[in-house]
């Protein structure tokens, strides 16, 4: 194992129970050591995503034994390399990387991840942008790619004022796919209109269903991306012409998807799901390398993320509550060195 000077102890945030921010504690614990095919990353910044909120509530696709360190995504510097990492491990030593992990996470001063999940950052990409360069940017690339391959010229996206929603709009413009935004508050309508989104609907308006239906039929919209779940997928299906499809990629409502079976049976409509890891898993290493290189180039334009607030590790429970209360207007970062 090649390494620089690494302390024995670090500050980390642990999840003691699946109880959201109430289950978080800031502690001192041993710095992990990278195992075979792993690298150790000194964390520069970590983002808070909806997937993190679902995880700390026990509502994500998997649970870990507690206590565990949350945080799926962040950035940092590779400071140690484990055994059997091969050429890639030697290349990554000392490099700035974006990383994701399903082990103990990134809300800590140090974390380990497999060598395949440490992605070198371009020099032009800052550590803070790097901390937000995987989950949302790659999801935006994937969803626009799915729309293009299926021949859709206009699609709908819910929770459109989020960081990912803005990315979908900007990337869609570049790729000639118009993205109609759905939000739930009047100020979010103004926010998106000021950023050039041509069609924005407010799901809280009393005539929302009719507005949505008119827009879908005028523009022949047959694909919607939904981050909310609950009854919104059914509203989207009901508004679209026959053969419409809703792809659910989030569950912000924390409610199960509710769909009228008549739409599925008699109108050939459908609901499916999207999760980034399987989408990446269907590609070979070269394809994913090219996707990552393209994503890096877009990090300064279509896939750039605004930062609303930065918090130290000690302030992480407050950071989570802040993000829970407002998921639009920029990302919330956890910065260990702050």
C-alpha cells in the first residue's frame, strides 16, 4: 500500500439509526485503510442529494448495518492505494477525483472506495463542482440519451427547479430535446422562466390537469421523467396521448406510485423506473470512460451546479435539515476542511 502521512483518527458523521437528521452524530473514529482494489480518499467536499435523504430515512434501495457513515457522492484526493488495484490504482495515486461509494460514505474526512468508483477530475473542474459531478450530471446525460434514442423531441420533467432539473433543461437545449418543467410553487415558475425554460407548469394550480393535457397534446409529448412519485405519475399518464410513458427516477413525495390500470391496459401507457448504476452497468468500460469525459467537459456549462450553502462536518445535521427544507436554488455541500 502506497500512502502519504495519514492520521489515525478522523472526524466523521455516523448514522446511528434510520431516523433522518435525528439519527446523525458527529464522532471521532479510525481512518479506514484501503483493502484490495480500493483507494483511500481525503475528502474535500461532499454533496447532499435526495438519495442521501432517502438513505438516512431507511427508504433507499438498500440499508447498511448501523452505525454507518452516509454520503454517496463527493470529491477529494487519493492519498493511499490498496493491493491489486493495478495500473489504474498507480495512476490515481495523488490525483484529484470525484467518487461515489456504497461502503462507509463521504460525510467524513476520509473514505475508501473501489478503484472503479474514483473518477479523475479535469484540471478545469474545482473540487466543489467535482463533489457534484456524478449523481446528477450522469443522470441528466442518461435521461436525455434515453429521450433521444426513443425519438422524443419534447419531454416533461417534474421537480424541475432542482439542480438536476436545471441540468436537464440546459443539456436538452444542447441536444435539441425540449424539457417542459413541472414545479409546485409560483416562485419556482418564475425561477425557471428567468433561466429560459419556455414551458413551466405549477402542479398546485387548480387547472393544472387541463393545462398539462393541453400541452401534452399540442406538443405530442409521450415521455415524462418523474422525481416525485405518489399520484403525479397518474396525472402525467392521463394527460399524455396513447403510448405515453412515465419514467420514475425519484420519490420525493415518499409515497408509492399510484396508477389507474385502465391507462396501462386500454391506452398502451406504461410506468418504468430509472436508477443510475444499472444504466452505467449496461455499458462497457470504454463507453463509460467516454461518457465521463464528455460529462467533465460539460461541468462548466450545461452540467454546472450552483452552490447555495456550505457546512462543516460538525454542522451536518443542520445541513441536512436545510436541504430538506429547500431542495432548489443551489446545492448544499459538506466541506470537511471548513
